[in-house]
């Protein structure tokens, strides 16, 4: 259920900044806090402000930035939006992510149109006004607007965003705006001590921007004693109870909301903002975490792709496995396999011990051969196969080459041949700009009954998110079908193939869309749930015959 059904008169703003170093988990912290406030009966949305100059991460390499998270409305956004959606269980939109690139683009476009009437256009007030306008987009629509500011306090790029935060705090007052700061409290082994100095410096840097933190979230490997918390409070000018230690989660990031709840973070926030502390509904979440921590079964699943050195490139897929695993009471061990290392000679050795393999999305020709070789092995050995986007396209190429005897079958993305079984649709052929021009966002798909897809979704009408240029070439549909490929999902006009399956294989599914993007904690994604179930069955059936 979307939580903005009962619009509040004015919203409360919670800013989350980060200090000391990056990768402390600001995204998870924002998402966890959002979940708690929602489970206390308040409506919540979460925004990410990214200080980089790219207009969106769509043109960035996954090694640089990790996964690009696509929203229903087709925005290519920061992967933290994935955390927000997974924790909140709600779809966000384009406006939930703003970059410095978008802000400057807008201001410069207005300047060219003469909008500023001869004034000198400056960071303050013009850039900061544009940032504030974007932050206030959801004003009045939610009880809480949580705003995560990307980067680390002290970075040059963050300054206009912090200035906008400061201005908004002054404008709305302390009853409407709270500043949370996430820092790091390192444990120095030699001294056997937790050190508070980096936190003190980080808060000092924040105060130089005119922002006084109300609450400090202190990341640490171990729990922080009361004494040390009091010391941090004294040196950083906050109340004792506003210093919250956030030790590493034991097993899963999904424990973080429970950890926050145990430390009363939500209650502290509601008290500070003079809001009623309504009872919390956290049972379903607690059960979900319990299932993750106490699985009955396990499966080994491969993820074949070329971005395997950087796990964030496959963030939503890895999370979707956790959700699907919990629903199947199964721990999913995911082995990331570099497709560039797979050859005809070693494919059996690399894949034979796996209970299922997902061949992942991607762009460019590097690693394609390894993907095609893997798919042939999975098809012939009847091992569960799940192809997502490029993975599905590779499955079509493999089938065209090895079953339909079109030896030079390929995608037009990699080689122009007379057998481009994957090709550009006409409207994509006209496009010259690379940014934001793919088939992006949610599209409906109609599912054929009596297929694996129908069995998974239990409905004929679904909507899933896309991010690609190429499509299955309709000129080859009849041939592929005549050899046993099933087109189990089509666009409503029948023109685009969205899902393929194979007759005679226990679980062979390729999808042109990205089901991982809509996999939410607790509920999961139907196809991932079905895939893990198939992997479990495969494991049981082969348990005695494999080494
Ligand atoms: N490169 C392919 C395309 O553009 C697949 C994209 C993807 O896997 N997301 O169609």
C-alpha cells in the first residue's frame, strides 16, 4: 500500500549526512529509519541527493558506480533508491533522486532563457534555491521526507547541498527539521580502544557548514560503551541519548531496522519532532529476518557476468536472491563467475556443482562468448537457467546457433549478420544521444497460461522495469518457436517478446526486463522465488549423483 493516501499538512524533514569515510551504509540507515517510521504509522518518502556532475548515473560504468537503479517512471537513479524501495516496500519516482548535474543543468538552462533578469547567477542563492525546490517537491505529501546527502562532509561537491540543508533548517525551524549524521568510530587494535576523534572532526566539519547535528549514528565494529557515547556527546554538542551506536549487523542488512528500534531511534526522533509515538508493527519484518538467519535448506547458485569484481554492480539481483531465499526457507550461496573466464573446455568444471545459474544483464561484447557457452551447458544439462536482459538475449543467440543451425546468429549490438536474432527496433535506430534514451521504466507484459512465468506470477498481466535498447527480432520468432522456444510473455500489442522459455527443460527462463528491481524485502520477486524453488528441486534430485 502506498503510504501517501492521507496527505499531511506539512512534512517533517530528516537529513542524513555522512562523515569520516564513505561506504558506512548511509543508504541502509536511511532506508531502515524510513521503514521504522512507516511501521509507526507515518507516511515516508526518501530522497537521495548526489553531488556528482553527471545528470544521472545511466552513463556511468558499473565499476564506477555500481548498479543503475531504474524506477517505474523510467529514471536511471542511484542504487540507494533500491534500498529505499526494498525497505519501504513502495515504488519511488524520478523526483526521489537529484544530482548536482540536474541542478546545474536546470539553472544554466534558465539562465540562457533570461529567467534571472540580468542578475549574476550564483551558487547561493540560485543553485541552493534549485536544490531546496527539489527537496520540497514532496512537501505536504508525506509525514516524513528523509533526505540522504551523498558523499562525505568536507567534500567540495557537497557544499551547496549542505548549504541548502542549513537554509531549510532555518526556514522550517527545529520542530520540522532534524539533522542526523552518520560517522565512524574505529577500533584501534594496538591500543585496544575505540577512537572518537574522527567523529569529533567530522562533526566540526559539519558545524563549519552551519549545521548542528541532532543525532549521531556511530558505525563501529563493536558496541560502543555508555562512557564513550557520553564523551562523543560532550565533544560533539549533542544529548547523551542522541549518540546511537550502530555495530555491524551480524548476518544481514535487514537487521538494521531492528537494531535501530532496539536503540529507540524512532522514538527519539518522534519525541524531538513532538509527534505521537504510535505503536509499531514490526512482526512481519522480524519474521523475515528470522527466516534469513535460520534457513532450513541451502542452494548454490551462479551469477555469470562481467562485472563480478564489484558486487554493487549486481546489487538488486543479490538482494532479490536473499528475498527469494527467505521465502523458500533457503540460504542462497551466490558464486559470482566472470564470463570472460568461461571456455568450452572449462564450462563443466565451473558450472556442474551449481543448482542453478543466472546469466546477468550487461552492455558491450566483452564476456559474451562465456555467457553463450554457459547457457548451452545449462540448456543441455537441464540445470535451472535464468537470463536477465542481456542474459535472455544470449539465450536466444545460443538457441538460434545450436538448435536452429543459424551459425552466425548474433545480436546487432555485437556483430551485423543476416541472422541478427536480437536487433534494434526502428525507433531506437534514430537515437543519437546515449543518456536516458533506452527503453526505460515499467512496461506491461501479458503472460501465457500454462507456462513457468504464469506459475510464478499467478496472473496474466504484470508490469516490470526495463533498461535496454535491443529486442528479440520478430523475423525469427516462427523459427525459434518451431524448435521449442516458448514466447511466454509479450507486450500487450504482441510486438515485443518479454519472456522466453524452453519446452522440455525444467526451468529455463529468459526475461527482457529486470525483475530484480521490483523485488522487495518480505515479498520478493515471483520469478526469483520460482527460480530458487527450481534450484532446490534440482539440488534434491541430483544430491547423490554429484561430487
Ligand atoms: N545491452 C543490451 C541492450 O541494450 C542488454 C541491456 C541489459 O542487459 N540491461 O539491449
